[in-house]
C-alpha cells in the first residue's frame, strides 16, 4: 500500500493477522478484501435502483436478458438461466414473480410443444427500459469516483484477471 493511502479496514485486519499469525502471508487480503468490500458496496448501490422499480437483482437480470434479446423480447427459460448464470430452479421462481407482476408472459414454444417461451410484456419492456437507463446513470456516477485513466486501467486489469479465471479449461474446482 502506498504511503499516501489512508489506513482502511482491510489494512487494519491485515495488521491484526500479521500480529497474530506472522508466518502467514496475508498480502492477498490487500486486493481480495477490498474487492469483496467493494462488491458489497456496489451491490447495495445497485439494489437501491432495482428497489425503486419493485425489482430484485435477479428479476432485473431476467428482464435485462429478455430486453437484450431484441424483438420480440423472448427466450426459453433455459436460455434465460444461461444468460443470467442461475439454476433453472432459481429461474422458475424469478419468472413466476415477474409473471404475477404482469412483466412477463409464458407460452408454449412453437417449435416444441413441451418447451416454454418467456416474453416481456409491454409494461415489462417499459419498466426495464426505465430501470436500465437509471442503472447505467448510477453505474456512471459510481465509476466517476475514479479518474478516466484509473477506470481504464481497472477495466484492463479486471478483464485480464477474469479471462484467466474463466479460461476455456477452467472449472470452479480448478
């Protein structure tokens, strides 16, 4: 950590661990601890926007996945699960809630009568257009806490790290 940086909660935790277990390398906490705290803070900031539209983070993700599909704004539930990285069981619960709210509909697939298709309703499209627009403004506000150069460097670093974590031969057990 640079000398001009203030001592934060993570640095204090590291100092405690260095005192208690001096033989353990706690340097990864400098990055991991801050990333974890930042992720928690960002989730809280994002959730404020979702809540203004009566949505959970998961419901917001489903509506976004449908809206990104383009007209007619529909996908199969399995495709939605893949686009939002949740299990099909979790997806079913989200779709049920969105359907009860009148934001999506379900119908039988034209290609496979056993399959289902989930589609945005007009109110669902209008809601997600408004919610996503506000979400992007919120993300801009948060990212603007960094300089443009810092944001660009962070994007480059996170892209490289994530691509290595999600590489073609990586699994969650690697």
